C-alpha cells in the first residue's frame, strides 16, 4: 500500500488517493453521478447508486480507515449521523454505558431517541473504572466513550474500557473528534468503532458538515456498511472532497493549535478571574499521565470556569479575536458556551450534576498568533475587573 511505512503527516498527503489513476490528477475527482450504467443484466459493476457507494466518498472512507488503522471507513452527512448509525448496531433490550459529560447531541440521541426503541442507558464517570464495572448489566452491549470528554476534558482509559467490553462481548465506541488519529488511535487500544465529527479538526475550516466512522473487524464493518446503506445518511461528494482537502493540512494545523492551547491553558490557569481550567495537558489535570500514555498530545480544546456567570458574559462581550459560535476545530479560534450551545439539549439539573456550570466557557484554539490571543483575553479580563469594581462600589 502507498505510504504503508510513512509517518502520519506524510500519509496525509501520500496515500492511495494521491494520484487519480485515470488522469494522473493530484486531486480526487468529484463524481456527481447519482446512478451508474450497468452493462449486464445479471452482474452489476462496483458502483450502481451513490447512496450505496460513490467514488469520491469512497476515497475519503479509504483515507480515514488507513489513518485510524482500520479495515473500513464510512462517511456520513454529519457527526451525529455517524453516531446515530453506529447506535443502530444495538437492538431493543440492549444497554449502553456512556460517558456522563458527553456531547449534548449524543445525550439527546440516547435519552430521547434510543430510549423510545427500548435501548437502555447509564451515564457514568468513565474515569472511575469501579463505577463503570458497577454500571454493567446482563444486557450491556456497548460502551460509549468520549475522551477527552466534552466539555470537561475528562480522560478515559480506552484500553481498560475495551478490555471490560470484550469480557462481556460488548462493543466499545470511541468519539475521537477532539484528538483525531493524529494524536489518538482508539482501534490500536482495543476499541471497535471510532467516530468523528469531521466538521471539526479533520476538515478544519468551518465550511463543511460531515461525520466519519472506522472499524477494524471485517464482520462489524459489513454490519455497519449495511446500516449506512439502509439508513442512507451518507456524505455528499462536494463535502467529501472538502474533508479530503482539509485532511492534507491536519498535522500542521493541529500541531500549531495544540502548542497555542498549552500556552493559553497555562495563562488562564493562574488568572484571578478564572476558577478552574480543564485541559489534560496541564500537569495537575487528574488524568494527565493517562493522556500522555494513550495519546500523542492533549489537543487544542480547553474549557475554563469564570468566578461567576456575569464575569463570563462580560468577557464574551468584550473579547475580539475568537468567533463566539457553535463548533470547534477550525483555523479560527472559537469560543462556545456549553450551557446554551453544545449542551443545550441537556437539562440544567443534569448539566450542573456533571459540573457543566453556567460560568463555563469552551475554547477551541485556532491558528492566530497566541500572543495576540492572550493580549485580547487580557483586555477582556480588564473589562470584567472594571465592571466588578463598579458593582462593588454600587453595593457599598
């Protein structure tokens, strides 16, 4: 295979999709055809209808499978389409153990959709293996792991969870959106299904919505492929091409963003207006050593608590460089408010139970000069401090 012995950053550019075998083009052709001519009544060709297989989508699926170390990849119309289709591997009466501070869309899918079809769930602190073992039931068929978790950046031991799953013949799903195969390879640690919102770091430019799944076992791959075709939430060819293009710069983007995230985390960690920083790259993070052992880095996403919600609101109103928006993993830095964005589907009582406060903000670090970001944050913090002084004077 092309690139079999190459380093990861080289594989991003030099893989089986490097050159179009028909024309020699160095860009994957975009095949818009919805249907394909068949020359034989009894034996169809490789492609017949683009929901089932399309050459452009297939190229992306092959690339992500190679990068994750899997046998087959699957491209979907969104991250939630990938997650939802993977959950269709379960049946009525099954039970899933799931990371407690999981992405709000996944929480909504599990609590409001899967539950209607008789699939049970238990949310648990996946960092506590004793609690995970205690949550296992006779009908547990899957463990859903998000690591680092969104938005509290908890780190789960993928290998340990995968071993638990294998003991009871259950599947392990891992959402690898935050770290990508650049930094973390769940399949190599024993996971069965790796999931991505390719909207984020993999494409990296805030211009496409996409989801990916990768599996290693051929039988499981056939089952997931059947579901992809049956459910039909496949990725369009234009979007598949955009993800392929974004992948080529994944290494340099993530390397720079991660470096800046570490500097920002250290800056925020000692700031008087910040109560707590959640980032596994910090040495005092509870799972710092686990993160170092199972991944090649800590990624470019971090969260931090302000002293109160009013301070957060003032900060967001005055910060200038980051985009204040849903999503993450783009070339521009993005500030998100979990309580009303990523985790809006989660009731406030459930959010607070998990430690997702109204004073929590999530930051996805982009490619801006980190000193510019720190300067911008500093001036916004000064506005927060000035407003606090005004309020204190008014109270006195």
